[in-house]
């Protein structure tokens, strides 16, 4: 059921579209507070990732659940369009409007395909990609999501450095491989 009024939906979409959207600000603040430094909307990378953490070879996308079709499967038909209502089930956080449903389904499907393609390109260039969904930033889930993001980033850093540098650091003290503390920065904005 599409329960939002036209005006509400308009407001939602306008909010989601704008730069510095709230979910993105939550992620930025959460990472900053934990000592991570990043660049914003990197123009030269595919998909212009919302946050780029070069030291971690990681791009973070903060996705609106509606525009990026969180948890909705939109299979294609042979003519490239989506099958309509029989197979499309709205998810809790992505309710596709019933008015102009076909338009929205195709639009969201294209967005999803573009996301996938951009992340594939980034992966080919050696970047890790992490997607944070808007619904994971609800007040009740926010801290857990940010903690888990920080954990993943640290894990990536250690993995990369273990695999890349094991040879050259052999014989050095083990603590050379530890994560820098939060107070250290690679402030590169
Ligand atoms: Zn969601």
C-alpha cells in the first residue's frame, strides 16, 4: 500500500535527492567521531561515491531505500521491462507507488543496475565498496550500523596490510601492523 500523500512523497523525494542528506550526514559524523577521514563525492570515481576513504581503499555509498530499491527484486522480462505486480513485492523500506507503478519500477531497476555496474568498476580498480542503507540509520539501529562500519573498515585495513606487506615487514615488530589510533589522521580533504 502506498500510504504517503502526494505532498509527503514529494517532500521525501526532495529530501532524499538533495546533497548533504541526513543519512549521509549521520554516516559522516559517525565516522569522523571514530577518527576516520574521508573525501566526499569523489568526481573521478565511478558513481561518485558519497565517501571515499583512500587509506582503506574503500568507497562508502549511503543509499536511500526508495531510490535504490532496498530489498526489492525487480526481475526483467525478455523485452527488458520488469514484470509487474505479480512478482514485485514492496519491501518494508521501499514501497513502490501504485500510481505510475511501471514507471517507478523501471526507474528503480535502472538505478539498481547502475549501482551494481559502478561498484563492479570500482572493484576492478581495487576499491572495496560498502553500502549503508537509510533504514540502517534509524535511531534504533544507528550506533550498531556505525560500529559495524568502523569494524569492517579496520578489518579491511588489516587485511590489505597483512597481505600486501607481510613480505616486506617480516622480522619487524608485530605492532607495526596495528591500526593507527583514532587520534592520528590522514586528513586529505
Ligand atoms: Zn532499507
